[in-house]
C-alpha cells in the first residue's frame, strides 16, 4: 500500500547548522508530496509542497525536491534557528484516494543555541 | 479568512462514554477529513466527508462515525470510548474537483483524554 518513511529522530542541531531530514515514499500512481510542521501543543501547518516530479517546494528557508527516480522528498535548510524546533512530517496524497493524506511517523527536531 | 476551526480544544471523558467533536472548514472548502494522532505518532486517516456523505474510510471501527452538514461543517462521534482513543483529533478541509491542488488544511485539533 501507499506509505511514507522518514528518518527517525530525535534530531538535535546547533543554531545555524545545516538540516536534512530524509523522506521516501511508496505510492501507486503519481502522488503530491508535502512537508507539514507541528510546533509543541499545536496542530499541523503545511510547510511546503510539490505536485509533480522535479518540482521544488520552498518556504521559510526550507526546501525539498520531488525526486521520482529515487521516490524521495528530502527536507533541507541551510541554517536552522531555535524557532525551527518542532516535529516535521513528510506526507503524500493521491487524487485517486480523494486527496487523503498519508503521513510518515514524524521527525522531532531540537535546535539548541 | 478564517482557517479550519475545531471545538472543543480539550476534552476529558471516561471509558464507555460518547464524545462529539466539531469542525468548521476553511472558507470555500467543501470536503472535510478527520485524522487521529496518537502521542508520538503521525496522524492516521479516519474518514472523509463530501456532499454530506462518507466518501472514504480508514481502518477504524464503527464506533467512529461522522456527519457533514449542508454548510460543510462536520462532526466526529466516538461511542463506547476506550483508553486507546486518547489522542489529538485533527480536522482537515479541502476543495474537491480536478482543479484542486491536493492540499488539505488542518485545524489545531481537539485533544481527547479518556480516563
């Protein structure tokens, strides 16, 4: 079935370090891909998206490129801040499934000053 | 432009009771989906409502039921609560149709604790 796998956390980085969170997916068809972020005690916020192969999603310094050949959608940021501390979820949706979102297990990120 | 709103924010129930959670979709959206997020896990799809009918359902028992009203708002009902139903319940709204951009917008959630 359709699924998302992402690197296990928690991830702890110093401020201004480079961030990569790996994400791979399995899907029957051509999914849209997303990164959602969840700050402590809050709901989910859409961070960025890509709807077709080779698309690059970007927002707030975060980037991810839809790689169909490797079925990946890795999240990157060049210089993290303390305020980036949160849980990050990689996710996919399919039009054939009425856009229901399938989430990965989440990766917790802590950025220390 | 109001986003997705959910009520209540927090709820405490005891085993065997019934609970109703409410969701108002983002303006212009016609589809509502519900997700359960257990502590430390990713959200799991419960079901989706479109045109006042359940269009798709995840792997949840019949104790979980829902409703969508003509104004597109929705309710999630859970009967015979179990301790394992303790979770954050998230509502997401979207716009159906081929022209949509496959994006679901989430509310802040209702945190249900079953004692």
